[in-house]
């Protein structure tokens, strides 16, 4: 696995991406993916892409959007939201486990 410095170096001169996470009230959180500027459409696209993993994690396949875009969406007891970190900040802070790496 690449070091933090190597991973940050690969981001040089690239578009800023934002961290989209799924988090539970008890503090557990997983990285869904990095996206461009936060929008509902990008959140929905990410949920479609990782739908099987999200459904397995949350125990439901029902996605409910919040009243505002910043509220993200809810699946069961889990919220899917932007963490407020860019990809670079997330790498420096220590990324959460990627949802695609969850065991079957």
C-alpha cells in the first residue's frame, strides 16, 4: 500500500474531490467514494454504484433524501453524507474503511 506522501503526490494538479461517507449514530463510518462538488445527483449516483454493499450494511434498500441537500440521505439507521473533508484532507486525517472492501 502506498504511503500517505505517495497518495498525496498522486493528487497534485487534480480536481478537488469530496469525501462521501455512510455513518451510524454509534460512530461507525465507511467511505462510500470521493465525488466532485456535493449534489443530490452525485449522492444518488454513488448510492446506485454501491447499492449492493449499502443494502447489505444497512439492512434495507430504501433510500430517503433529507429536506436539504446538506442533510444527505438515510438508509435504515445509517446516514449517507459528505464528511466536509476533501480527499486530500481525508487522506491526512486517516480515511475510514472503504465500503467496497467490506467482506461479502
